């Protein structure tokens, strides 16, 4: 009896192990999705305390100045597209203007991306959508607070949504998803202009696909094009309401061509800026592709497929097209900033992981590679979580400048303070203190550029008129001039000699602050006060 009792315990363990294995084999997608979701939720909860910094904070301040009477492109010396302003303004007036509101907006973007990726992946394998969405969410979180809600991130997610709506229309034969396609694609083009040719190409390809499948391709095209025009109409109304339409067209004609070649890098450096971890998915997908081709079973090229497989093949080609567009946008912009990678990475994750997960149905080396690809994603998830860069954007500059401005008068400085910088920290401080600038200057390279350039001439005239109308009591001058930064120091003021002389004649140094470098820029600034203001400043 004792022996029987001793023998029954291993049998029980074996039975439990078999049961556990069978459960995992039947429900592995759900089990692994729960693992991924736990990391995502933990990351979001830990990041709710992130402060709003970098470009979004500066753009919030631009909207704040609009609420105080300044018009974009006419008063604001800045050149972001109208959709960017409208996005930030809408968040400020719905969720709120603080850091938590912007973090919630960013999380909302991630949820929309997850929905779109799951919708696209559903007929192929829904787990591929879950894994791709997790990779995008965790990679974005790894970039830290400075990339929350960035412009190219919004573009990437809207284009993935456009593909999801387009695929749903073609799968179901219903035309109504074409409205979602048009709205999301059109919205992406209001953030930056570079998606416009791509979304028009998508519309043409959609029309051809509807026509081939015997659908109402003319109605589908008109519905998509009409919805695509709606964000453009909203932008037009916004510009007319702000009396800025002509000024916007002038910026497109002169300022954008002036800005585009600045701070560009070579292809080698741009390749270096692409995370090596991302290429792991591409490499595994490429190996699966090669083995399928070698076996003369290249699914995307077969002509004897059934209707469902043919549709899936077309969808994979459209996702590959999106990936090539994302790569083109990254290299054409040429600046290598982290958020410029998002349109490329969104489609890269989705296409490569779809290709990998689909290969789990195969046999031999292809299945082994697919298992390796899924395991790679499961390992990367906690790895990305450990690399969150929430401390990289140092608060030293912001805290010191806040203290200095409070000492100089705090709220009394509204309308009497001016930043001379391109980088966002000075405007972040003014936004948090709710101080209105004397002028609409945001990017000082627009006034300290080549004197013969028409854009520089124009913005110098605008800035000079604003200075004469509202001369500031306090100037905050950031060291360096974008993109060369340290090469100019504070001597950049003499890049515009007339302004440099005006500055020397009317202002004196109040404070000189230096800090260790912060990410990609030096963190030094000087405060100058108007002569006669020294006593009020405590000198």
C-alpha cells in the first residue's frame, strides 16, 4: 500500500502537467496576451506621473497664446501644420491642459492603435495584432515622456486606422467604413503634409480593388474622398476664423522650404538611429519568406489561392506598402528624431509579426522561426519596460527658470517676458506659469538665419513690429542656435546685427545659469532685464 501511495504522486504530477500543457496548447494566445497586457498596464500606471515636456508642451503654449489673441502664422513665429494646433487645442479644452490630460490622450492613441491592429489581424490571426500593438506601445513608452502625443505618432496611428477601415470595407462589401478611412487618412494629412500623396495612392488602390471584386467602386471612392476632405474643411474654417489663411499659404511657400534642409543627416546615421531590436522581427520574417519562396510556396505570389487567401495576400501587400511609406517619411525628413520613426515602426511591427504568426501554421523550419519570433516579442516586452526614459528630460532648467521668473515678478511678467530659443523648456515654463509672451516668437532660427532668405526677412519684420508694440521687461536667452546649438552660444544675437545692437543698448544681464547637457541640447540660459527694471528685479 505504501508503494502504491508513493507511485500515485508522480502520476498525479504527470496528469497535472499534461492538463496544463493541453490548456496552454488550446489557449496559448489568451495566456500570452494576458502576459503582454500586464506589462502594458503596469507601464501605463507607472507613467501617469510623467510631466508634459518637449514639443507637446511648446505646442500647448502656442495654443495658449492663441487663446490670448495671437493668430497662427500671422502672429506666431512658428510653422507647425493646422492639424497639430487643433489637436493640442482640443485636448486642452476637453481633457484639460495639464500633464495628466496629455498622458491620457497618449494612452487613448495607443488604445486606438491596438483596436486598428487587432481589426487588421483578425482574419489572419488576432494574436498577431495583440503582439504588434504591444510592441508599438512598449517601444513608444521606452522613448519616454518627451515623445508623448508626438505629431508623427498621431500620423502613424491614423494611417494604421485608415488601413483597418479600408480592409473592413473590402472584407464586408459595405461602403460605410470608407468614411472612417477618409476621416483618419485626411486627419493625418493635416498634421504634416507628407502623408497626402500616400493617402491618395491608397484611395486609388482601394478603387481598383473594389472594381476588381465587383463592388460599387465609384461610390466607394467618392465616399472615401468626401470623408477625406472633411478634415481639410475643418482646417480651412480654422484658418479663416483666425484670419490666417494667406499667412498659412505664405508659410507653406517660404518657411517650410527654408526649414526642411536644416539639420539633415546622412543615410548611415539615420540607419544607426533605428533600434536594432526592431530589425529582429524583420530578419525573422525575411527568413520565413525565403524558406517559403525556396519551397515554391510563396503565398503572396500564388495565383491558385482561394478567395480568402487572395484577400489576405492583398492586405499584406498594402501593409508592406505602408511600411515602405513610413521608411520613406523617416529618411526624407532626414532629421533622425525618435518620433519620426513611428510611421515606419507601426507598419513594420504589424507586417512582420503578422507574417511570423501566420507561419505558426506551417511545419519545419518555418514554424521554428515563427516560434522564435513570438518568443522574441515576449522577451522584448519586459526589456522595453526596464528602459523607460522618464528621467532623461531633466527638470533642472525648468525648475531654475521658474524660480528666476517668480523672483522677477511672477504673474506680473505676463505680456512682459520673451524667450529667445528654439528648444521647448523656456516656453514650457511660461505655459506652466500662464505667462503671455511679448511676441509670438517660438523658433529663433527663423530670425537668426541667412539675411537674404525671404522667410527670415519676413519673420524679422514681424518680430520687430511686435517688439515695438510690446517691449519686454525680461528676455530669457537660451544658449546656442538650432541646429548647431553650442557652436553659437549667446553670440547668436549678433546674427541679426540690428537686433543685437537694440539688445545691447536696452538690456543688462540679470542671471547666467549653466547645467549639464539635457538629451540633445545644452541646458544653459541667461536672463536679461530692461534697463530701469533692475531695482524692481532686486538688483
